[in-house]
C-alpha cells in the first residue's frame, strides 16, 4: 500500500472513561478485521496499551453457553444450555 491510496477516518470522543475508550478502540479493530482490508488503529497518546489488552482479554469471559445459567445476555437470547 502506498500513501497515495490510503484513506483516513477520525473518531473523536468526549466524556468516555478509560474502559469505554478501550472497548471502542477494540470494537473498531474487530470491525475492521471483519471487513478484511489493510488498516491501522492508532490509540491516542494517553492510552495505556495494557488496558486495551486487558479489555480484549475480558471479552473471552463472555460465554454463549453460560446464558442457560442466567449468564451473558446474548447467551440467554440464544438459548444456551
């Protein structure tokens, strides 16, 4: 990819805490991964990269199956057992 064919979208956020910021950055990354193009997500200079990683790791604690035990809401809707 050359600089001539790159494009940029800027998202500015107001009133979000560090955890919300990490969630937003991670969901942007996940969405771009799903699209399947080359991309870069560049957090701002105040971002603690370990917080981004920690939030990413927290997502694996959500379980479709656990919904049968009244766990994650998406599992309840999916009828997890």
